[in-house]
C-alpha cells in the first residue's frame, strides 16, 4: 500500500482555499510552544488560527503551567500574518489517568499514546464543532517520535464521528522539526525533555540514568 504524504494533502487543501480567496478558521491543538512554533509560522499565513491548549496528560502541575505560559508568550511575541487566538482547555487530569489505567508500563509510542492522541484530538474536534471552526488539527505530527499516519487516521475517524473537517498534516516534513528547533532558540523557549505524562517522564529519567551509568563504567 502506498504511503500517504499528509503534507501534500494539506498543501492541496491550502491551495484550494487560496484559489477561492478563503482564509478559513482553524482550531490548532497544541502540545507545547516549541512544537507549535513552526506550525503557527506556516498555518497563520493561510488560516485564522486559534491555539487550543488541551493537555491533561502533563505531569507535574508546575510543568503544565510552565508550558501554558510559554505557549501564550510565543503567540504574543510571534509576528503572525493573521492574528492568532488562544483557548485553554480543562486540566482534567482524572480523564487522562482513567484513560491510561492498565497502560502505565507501556513504552512511549504504544497503546497509551494512541489513546492520549485520540483523547486530545476528540476534545479539539468537539470544541471546533461547538464554536463553528472550519477545521481542527494538531501540532503533534511535528515530533519525530510520533507517526503522522497514525495521527491522521485518528483525525479522520474523529472528523467523521464529530462532523468537523480535520486538516491532514505532517508538520515534520519540509524540515518542519528543524525549523521548530530554530524558532525555539530564537524565542529562547523552554523545551521539555520528556513527552508530557508521568510515565514518559519516568521512562526518560530511567534512560538518562542508564546512559550515565554506562558512561561511568567506561570511564572506570
Ligand atoms: S508519552 Fe506522551 S503521548 Fe504518550 S501517553 Fe504520555 S503524554 Fe501522552
């Protein structure tokens, strides 16, 4: 089966809107300011974007608030072609932990993550529907750790269930991830070292400790 290039699918949607002289509204789910940076640089040229910060997966609470603050600061400082708005979702951590029950030990990228993407995308679609946005999408595909095919399939399924158009995308294409690191440096952004939840933090901490131990053993 041929792999779909979701970046090209998005470009075709943009071209069609430009041809019709339309600047549609887009609810962009964002996981953090660094990941949103390149997505906003690109999307704000063609859409009236509202960033939707819905991430009840983030642990601990201080980390959550630090990421929200960075998101708001970037929106304020970035000279976008079309103005960017912001909505903060509920920090309903119970919803995340209920969803993750039984999947606590699954490695990053596994079943818990698929459910985590779906939870955040579904909430975004529902808000997009309620507030009559033309499209919804997410910044998540910019991460080299996240498979765009999986995210786009989830997005398409939710689009059909909720009844609001999903903007297909693969933001890591065309050096999107590289550009996001450049923008993060330019805006002196806080960049976290783990995906977001307590389980991903634990996994990353263990990997760092194992690396340090191995390095010490080589030295001795
Ligand atoms: S590792 Fe990331 S995507 Fe996976 S469950 Fe945790 S926060 Fe969600």
